[in-house]
């Protein structure tokens, strides 16, 4: 080989170690580029939501009102299984519940008393839904008495007027069953100090039974009580009676049964000798024997009374309790609601009037009869969001 060819070969063929060094630099560069591309792709995918599970919105609803219905609604809260909503209900009394739904600070209210014409006017567009029923029990604390104490409406009115003040008053003793002797001792009257649907039911009953009561005290969620001591809420009335010898009070049947407090039998209007104890059967019978026509949710429930149903075995101090919703949720609550949120609220109450009724009897509430469930379902179907029908699921 000539020296020229040798020199050409030397300049065109790089040394082996140079080739290795070039290859060793190329590999890491490619890896870095690949990593950068992967990071970019992952970032784009994350921002687009491809890598995250799509989360559904969960709506939280608040309600307030009747202490009577609190145990049942609390059970509904615990058993309603939904990924779209949760419910928080506060038993603050029917009067407070009406005030809060009128002010639109809650999603629904609850009252043992139907709305008056004035209350309906103040809450324009409100709907009333019967959602449970029960009796008002007359509870007392007479440790020495064996047998159930009997009451008439006239006697109860005189006790709460303060004209019968001793347990062995002849007007009270004369209506007792043979063998039931009432002690000589002062009667301590206990009443609800807060605005209460239970008070509305009880005072409505006393007004129907006693002309003096009707003329001087009347009926309402809050009245001027002529005698006694006040306690806030059904639980406070129950505990006050239980801890006060000689006390008498009125509470919803659920509180009486759940707290083991003694309660009396009340005279049925169909028979002077028929004294009925409040039970699921006797309160359910009173509802079944109602002879009037129930209105729809937008109608006037103020004239609907189940008091003094005259069927045999009907407990005379029986009443419905109501949930309160606005007919058009968009109009009522504005931008705080969407169609999806409205649908979630309707879905919860639809569950309550159907599946939710299966929890009633165990908690001493009367399940809604089929005719009232049908009225509620039709009223639910009339609810709207900014004029659009809300699907009922």
C-alpha cells in the first residue's frame, strides 16, 4: 500500500474508542427525550381529566321543624343510600320550621300543623305533603295508681285552664274505671313553651271539646297557657313529666312509647263509655275513618282535621304531620339550585313517601295510607325548576 492510501485510510476511519464514546452519548439523550414526551403526555391527559375518575356532585340538604317527626326523619337520613345527596334535619319545633322554610334558609320544613292562610301567603308557592301521622298522648306521673287513667276532652280542658287542680277532683275521679283510685295531690300542668305543631293539635282538640277554652285560649302552635310550666320540645316535656310527681303533659305517641312514660286513655266521641288508648292501630283507624276529601299539595289543608273521628276504637287526638317544599325550586332558591340538585331533593322525598314508610311502624308512627301516598306522588310530579318539570326517580 502507498503512503497516500495509508494517510487517507487514517483520516476517514475514526478510532474505535471514538465510536463508542459517540454511542454512549446518544443513548442518554434519547432516554431523556422519551421521558420528557411521557411527562408531557401525562400532563395533558391529567388536565383533560383522562386519568381521574369522574366525580358526581353530592348535594347536602337541610330541613327543620317538627320534633314529633324527628326520630323518623333521622332514620330516613341513616337509611337513604344515595351517592347524590345527604339530608340533615333539625327538630326545632313546627313554628321554627315554618319560619325557616318561609325565609328559605332550609330546603324543606316540617310541621304538625297545616299552614294557615296567612302563612301560605307569606311563603308563596309552598306545597304541603302529609308524610306521617300519629297521636298526641296524655302522659302523667302517678306512681301509686294502678290501671290506666281516663280523660275526657272537657276534663283535660279544665285541667289546663287551671280549674281542676287536684288529682282526686270528683270530675276526674268519676270517669275512672272500677278499681282506679286517684290520689289527693296537686296536678302540675306541663306544656310546650316553643312554637309546636303538637300544641296546635292538642289545643285544637281542647277547643273542640270546651267552649271556654275555645273562647279564651283558642288553638295554635303557640298560645297563652292559663296554667302550668313550659318545656321546650317534646323531649323536655317528657323528661319534665317523668321527673315531676303529679305532673301531666302532652307529647306525640312516639315520645311516650320510646321513653316508657305512662299515658292515659281518652274518651271516643262515639261512645261515652269508650276510652281509647293511643296506639298505632287506634290512630291508624282514625285516619282510615276520615270522611272528608284530602286536597292536593297546593290545596288548603287548614280545614283538614282527623280529631274526634267517630269510628269505634278511633283515638280522638290524631293528626297528620306535613313536609313543606317550594313548588318551583329554581324560582325559590335562585342560582343556589340547579336542575340536578332539584332532582336529587325530589328523589329523596319520593323515597321517603314510598320505601321510607316501611320504617314508620317500628318507630311508632302510622305509615301513610295509599290514598295519601298517591296525593304526595302527584304533588311531587308537579314540582318544577324554573318552569321545567323535575324528573321523579
